C-alpha cells in the first residue's frame, strides 16, 4: 500500500509538469515537441492504470469552440479523405494533424486530474525559457560559424519556418511579465530577432502586438512606453538588416499582379477557357525574377480558381497536386517549381474542404476570440489576433511545428482565461 501511494504521489508530481515540458520544447526544435507529447501521452495512460480519480469538478469547462474547434476541423479533414485521390498523401496529412485531437484530450485530462491551476503559469514560463534558449543558440551558432547567411531569414531560423518562430517570439514578448528583470533584454533581443528573420508576416504580427502592448501600457498607466518603442526600433533595425530586397520584390509583384487580376476576375469562363495565360497577359512578370512574395500571390490566385472549380474542396490529400496543375496552366513557374501549398490557412481550408472547411476554421478561431471576450482575457485576445492575422499569409496548420504550437498555446490560454475568471468570480463572491 505504501509503494502504491508513493507511485501515485510521484505520478501526480510529474503530471503537473507535462504541459511545461511541451511548452519548453516548442521553440527549441519541432521534433522535441513530438517527443514531449509522447511522454505526456504515456503519463496519461499510466494515470488510467493507477486509477486517478477526478480531482477538478470544473473539468467540463474545457468544452467550448476554442477547445473543440481543433477536433471538429480534424473531423472535417478525415471526411475529406472520401474524395481524395492521393490517399497516401491524405493519410500522412492526417497523421501530421493528429495533434488536433490528441492535445484537446490531453488538456482535458490535465484539467480533470490536476488539483490546482499552477501548471498553467508554469507552462507559460517554460515557453519563455525555451524562447530565450533558442535565441541564444541561434545567435551563438551564427557567431561561431562566421557565415553572414546565418544572421537572417532561414539561416537564423534554423529548424523552424521563419514566420512560425517569429510568431512564437512575438507572443513571448507579450507574455513577458513587467516585473521580470529580463523583460527589457528579452523584448529588445526578440524584436531584433524577428526583424532579422525577414518574414513579412512575422513583421506584421510583431507590429500588431507591439501596438497592443502600447495600448495596454496606457490603459494600465504603466511605464512601458519607452520599452515598447525601443523594441519597435529594434524590430525596424532588424528588418532593414535582414530584408535584402524581399519587401521591394513584394511591392513590385503586388503592383504588377493587380494589372491582370482585375481583368481576369471579369472573365466569364474562368482560367481554363481563357486564351491568355498569365505570362501573355502581363509579359513583364516573366522578365523579372519572382521570389517568395510573388510565389505566394501565385498560390492565392491558383487557390481562388480551385475553389471556383471545386466548391466542395479537392480533398485532404490532393491540394498540392491540384495547385501544381493550375500553376502550370497559369505559367506560375516559381510556385510550380516549389510545389507551393496555398500559403494561407484560410485558402488551405477552402481548397481542401471547400466552404465547409472555411466555416470550420472560422468557428475554431472565432471561438478563441469569443472566449477571450467572455473571460476578459488579454493574453487569449492577443493570441487570437496573432493566429488570425498570421493565418492570412501562411498555411500555419500544415507543418507539425505549426499544428502543435498553435493548438497547444490556444488551449493553454483558454485554460488560463478560465482559471483567472474562476479566481475573480470566487474573490467577488467572498
């Protein structure tokens, strides 16, 4: 009996650290977060075997659009397999996105089996710690290797997509406590890092969050204005150093794209009955190099055509193949060569599952916004703004590093909002 009690006590201590383990692993390496989830899952199985009773009577509070949205989106993807021709690709996509279901289950068990909410702030602190270690690692790596390419864009991002890690860092900037001694150096270095990543989506998200921080400091009469403005300056400096023509390429292609897009939208019979290809309509596009920004616009245009051709979506596994078909028809050489996905979470959902996919995604992300408003949670509101705005420019639910991070952080902030709301309600009633 003593041995059983000791086993259960050790399990309970380890269980409270499982979210923190995953939170720390998220910004260190994409594969580490998968390993941490496996450990978390094993701990959950052990919990069933040693018959852990329900400790939190409010565990049912986790059922809401913000937490159930990922599950419903995954169900939609599973249904999309019914009209998928590339079944192997489809099954692999479901495997990558399986955390859309796994994480809500683990969070539900975490709430149910935890006697208090200390694991929530512990996970947030672990996430910040992981971000700090990541920045030190990447800067040290660049300094040792003496390679200029390692100081910007994908060279600096390392194993992560530049836009994804930029969003992680931006959320970390907002989460850093005003009472922490590391707040100023963290904000300054993180802002510089985001600028050097040369991700336009990352820059936009950072500007939005810095603006939110400035508003928050004014509302709370806190003396953060100088720190926020200094961080904005470091973001601007990093953007200048890391850009190397990416913004100019974006502006040039955006201007040229508008010349043919307006006329093409008026075409009565669509792309495949139009005698003019993209290159013929705007010959100057062929003469100038197209980079990632131009490729993204090619992907958006092709996605629009696919949605018009397949209102029900092309299926879970056929997105890239169908896009490549359209790229070739449009002479979108860059997007075709890179076999680009839609490069937008919204277009990804629409092309995959049609209008139903778009509705499912909006229900999920809209649920986060509704929960933030209902619980008056500033952290959840900012996270919702980040994921909604970032989703316009990246297919953030395609790579494992995106799926795990966005679902995990969303569920974490939902639980933080509910815990804070419960604390406030209890104090008021007393």
